[in-house]
């Protein structure tokens, strides 16, 4: 090294590399709203199904509309956020789960074999438990792993619960794992965004 | 005594170094995202990205999303190699002063 100033400049370059690598990897995607949206959609479908004379259209219409809304709103976000391996892995888990649920329940509904509410809730909760656990493990996010545990507990409970107990348990799981968790996610994302740009 | 390495002049520019460091952590990134992370102007950012593209360190892809044009940048293998060598050279130059 020829001088102190040059040495400081080189250290500054090294620090810039570290800061920018961390900045690039920082997850800035906003997905909390998706949990809230789907939580509300489940409530709408349940209400329509229960107070709409058990309409066969309640679930297919609500789920299809919510899927379309999610896709449209996500497109705007995906267009500007960078794609990382982690974000692609997590998106793949949720997209695959969504397609599985759609194909399974649409087919069961159309064929008239979706009569058992207990079986329906057990399968939905198991699938949501799997997706939340996978996502939580990738992100090392304890809150999401806790949500997975709630869904898996509901899976077991749905097989043994009696009458209205199951409905209340299902509504409570949706409230905590979709609405509350989604709002918590949105608060976390807003905090990360306020940290702002790192100017080069 | 071993010869001190020379720093790659294409990477040594502060904005170009920031861009490569950002791109190494993502699969691909849009122009506006790079602009927001670096806080640079459109003109300067475009010029520095062109230099990196000419050196073969980044690849560019243009597409339309919802009828809006989008320019996506991703780091090439040559860019990854160049950044790795640059960091090694930097560490060698700084030597014991890094502790």
C-alpha cells in the first residue's frame, strides 16, 4: 500500500461489496397481503356456504375469484422485484399447493363427493400445514412454523371433532394463521422497506 | 516478495462494483430496482450497465410485462469470476490491515 487514503478507499470498496450483496439478498417482496386476502376469502366462502343454503358455487366461485385477484396483483409486484432462488422456491411451494387444492376440490365438488366437512377441513389444513412448514423452514421463520403447527393440529382435530366445534376451530385457525399472520407479515415488510436505499 | 495484484478497472468504478455486488445475490433484476438500490440517475446507471455488458459481465434481456417494457439484467459466469478475483485482489492488497 502506498498511503493511508488509498488503503481507506480499498476498505470502502470492500465494505460496499458486502453491503450491496446483503441488500440484494434482502427479501423485500410483499406477501403479507396474500395471507389476509385468502383469509377473508375463506370467511366469505364459509359464510356463503352456511347462510346461502349450502350453494355448490360458494367455494368454486370465491376461490377462483381470489386466485384471479391474487394473480393480477402479484403480477405488478413480480414485475419490479428481483428474482432470487429463495423467492422462486417459496413461490413454487404455494403455487403447487394452490393448483393441488384447486384440482382436488373442484373435481370432488363437481362429482358430488365433497359431502364430508370433516374430511374437507382435514385435507385443507394438512395442505396449508405443509406449505407453511416448507416456507417457514426455507425462511427460518418461527412464526410461520407455528402457523404450520396450528394447521396440522386442526388436521388431527377435524377427524374427531363433533358438530359446531369443527367450524369454530376452522374459523379460529383462519383468523390466526391467515389474518393475524398476514398483518404481522405486512408490518415486518413495511419496517424493512423504511430502511431505504443504500446509495453507491 | 509476491507481486501485488492489479485491480480490474471495469469493476473498480464504485457504481459498477455496486451493481455487480447486487446482481450476484439475485437471479435477475429489473433496471428500476437497480436504480432504487443504488440511488443513481437513469443516464449514469444505463451507461455503467452498458460498460458491464460490453465487458461480458452482465447479460440483458428485454421483455414486455402488462404491455410495459422491462429491461432485466443478470450476472454472467464471467462477471461472477471477475468479481471473485477482484475481491481476492482487494484482500491481498489490504493484507494485514484488514484485521
